[in-house]
C-alpha cells in the first residue's frame, strides 16, 4: 500500500467522522427544535408549567430521551385538544416517573387511558343524551373499571340500563363488577348481584365497599353463594352495604350512639 | 352573643346609675345617713357588678348553645350539625372537639369517608382523648377497614385501659375475624368493668359455641338469660339452650308474641309453685293481661300422675286469675296429661317428664 493511498483512506475517514459529528449535531438541533415546538404548543393548550417541567426534568435526568419527552407532550396536547381534563394523565405520568417505569410503557398507558376515556365519554353522551348530568368522577370511575379489567363489551351491556339509572350508579355497578371479578367471584353470581342492585336502583356509592365485605366474609369461611344471597336481600330492601355484615353473622356497631351498655340488646344487634 | 351581653350589661348599668342618683339625692340630709347610704351604695354596687358578671357568663353560653353544632349533634340533628360545624371549622379549624363532632355527625349520616378525615384530625389535634380513637375505630369499621379499626381501639385502650366501649368493640373486631380466644378475653375484660353489658354477655356464649366448649356455652347462655330474658337475643339464647336439652328457660307463645321466661316449676310431687316461678306470670301476661280478646291455655304434664298434672293446671289458673283480676275465669282453659311433654329443639326430640306449657290465642 503506497503513501498516497494511505493518505486518501485517512482523509476519507476524517471526512466520514466529521460528517457523522455534523449530522448528529444537526439531528440534535432538530430534536431540540421539536421539543421547543412541543413545549410551546403544550403551553398554548394550557398545559401547566408544572407538568411540562416534570417531563423535561425527567429527560434531563437521562432517564428519558428527548423523543420520549416529545411523545409525552404530544399525548397531553392531544388530550387537551379533545377537551379532556389533564389531571388523570398528569397523575399517570408522575406515577410512572416515580416508579421509574420505562417511558414507552408510560406512553402506552397514557394512550390506553386516552382511548378508554374517549370511549366512556362517548358512551355516556349517547346513553344519557343530556337526560342526566354526569360528572368527571363518573367518567373516571368507569375508566377505572376498564383498568381493573372490565372489557368494553361488558361495559356496553351495563350502559343498556341507562338512562333509567344514574351515571353514578352505573359507574358503581361497573367498578363492582370489575373488582368482584378480580377476587374471583363467579360471573353468574356477580351478574345476579349487579342486576338486583340496578333493578332496585339501590347500588349507591357505598356499595363500592362490597368487595371488602366479600373478602372479610370469605376469610370467615362464608361461601360466595351465601354472600351473594345476603347482598341481594339487602339490595332488594335498598339497605346499606353494612347490613350484609349483619346478615352474615358479623357483629354490628352502632355508628350513632355506640354500644348499648345500660339497655338490653337492640333488635339490630348481633346476629349469631 | 356579645351584643346580647352588652345589651343586658347596658340595661343593668343604667339601672345602677339611676339607683345611685336617687341614693345621692336622699343621702345629702345628714352625715349619719350619708355614711349609711354610702355603705348601702357600696353593697348595691358590688351586688350589681356580681350580677353583671353572672349574666355576662350565662347569657353568652345560652346564646352559644342555641345554634351550636355540638348541641345540634347531641340533639341528633345530624344534618344541621354538619352544616353548623362546617361553618365553625372555618373559624376554628384546629379545634379538636369541633373536628370530632363533625366526624361523628358525618358518621351518623353515613358519610363515612369524610367522617374518617375529621375523626383522624381530632386525634391529631388532641392525642390523649380515648373517645376520639374509639370513634375513629367505628368509622373504620363502617368503611370496612377492619385492621385500622382494631388499631384505633388499641390506641384508645393505651390511653384508658378500662375504656368500656373500646374493649367491647375490640372484642367484636376479633370475633369477626374468627380470633375466638382474643375475643373471649376482651369480653371477659368488659364484664370485669361492667358485668351487665349485654353484647359482651351474649357474644361470650357465641364464642364458646365456635370454640365448641358446650358446657361453657350453656353456662354463658344461662348467665345471659338470667340478666336479659326479653328481646330478640333472649329468643336466640333460649333456642340455643333448648337445643342442648336445657329447658330452664322456655319460649311461650302468647298471642302474636314469643316470650322468653324461666320454666314454671312446682315443689317436688305437689302442686305448690316454687317461689321463683311466681314472678313468671307477671312477666308472661303483662302485655296481654288486660286484653280480654285472648284465650289462655294452660297445659300441665306429669308423667304417670294424672292427679298432680290436674292440680298443677288448676293451681296455675288460680295464680293467673289472682295476678290479673281483669282476666275472666272462662278465658283460662286448662288441660293436663299424665305423659311427658315432647319438644323438638335443634332437630332433636326431648321428653320432659314434668312441665307446664302456656299458650295464648285470640278468641
């Protein structure tokens, strides 16, 4: 290999390295521009400085590169453009950052939240058609029931009860269905409880505690059929969820006056 | 409230000045009179100042009690109490009592999650009041947070080991979680403090049942019935006792009611009622004694002795008519049998060689 050839190879290599460096610099500059533009759009959409700075700080920490910041910001922009409150998305981002979850996973869960939110909102609009005013809380509760694993087709079936039942009761039904399934209660039993609650319009938000009753009763060795029957009885009588405990032989508490110390036991007392 | 105070104060002050003025006019005449009058003036002034002070103390407290949230709570006007206490909390956010009663009011109207927030706040603001922890525990129970419930009662008991209700509900908490021995020891603790707490007496018997300690269970039911032989729980206790073949207490069907009473007993081999059976009739017929719409059937069983059975039935009729003169003799029917009474309890058949049954039906 002659000297001329060596010099040529060296020159080409230097040029190549320079080209890479310059190219990367340009790409970095482009990405920087994109981040700036995403931040500006986010600000225009009214996304708070706190959320924006959280995302940027995370990218500066090196846990998140610039492209992830752009993606996260663009999801938030999309959420804001769709007129959806940012709080649940912000909470999810913070939760993800706090738990050091990979940015791709955070993006995925934000996209899922967005889709579910839009789905629930559309369903509520269609089902109630302004006959009931539903709240942000109702939407989030329904979205949460999907998070707990309630599929869309089952949620659609519950929406068939609308507009006869309130959005609040609908969301209580959905959450109960999802939670009870998570603790492995038989689907038929769950459906019969939910049906009783909806047809008697007695599924108040206090029934969100029902799954705790089930857990406590099962620990005591009471069968799920017995629990379901007690729940249906109470729902038919439009009673409070706490009444199930009494029906299942748990002790009761007097939440107004405390125990009956100087008098004989009341009719509402403990059932053996 | 200060307006009321001032109004009264001003009125009284005006009266004092008027009195002082009158006094001044009358005391000018003689020096002796002047000294006397000055004394009188001084005494009156002191009395009036005391009066103002007393009124000043009493009137604001009256004004305070009228619209006070805590008073509304005590009057069981829970909704009103919540709205009043929430206003009071704006000016006194760090008042533990207001937070506590706000929590209690919310709990009473079943707004449990909010109740817990205020009760918790009360325990933070004043950490040495066992009732605050006790009611926080009740709040946790209503919210199905059983572990937190237990912890709260334990905190109450750390401050006051003899806190009756915290001991009792801690027992309930253990019982609900099948911790029978712990529950039993709690109920025993409660009965050490107060031997008449019905829930502890009743649940103690239940605990023995779950522990399969039949002898102790029977003893505990009897103990309960000796103290409380009326109401729903007494019926259950009697059923449980009869289920073990113990008929020292029985359920009598009197009209629409099921009444629990000790078994009616006679002296051995005769028709003289045992002294402790005398009050049974008062207990049995106090509800229908004056109601002439009922027929009373007395049935006496003495196995193998027709005559004693008959004389016992007649003795009871006489006892009923003596105790309730408004009951006509024709309204009390008697029958007697020289066989054992057959009773089915808890799926088992029992035969009582000597017994009395009383039934009452509408005519």
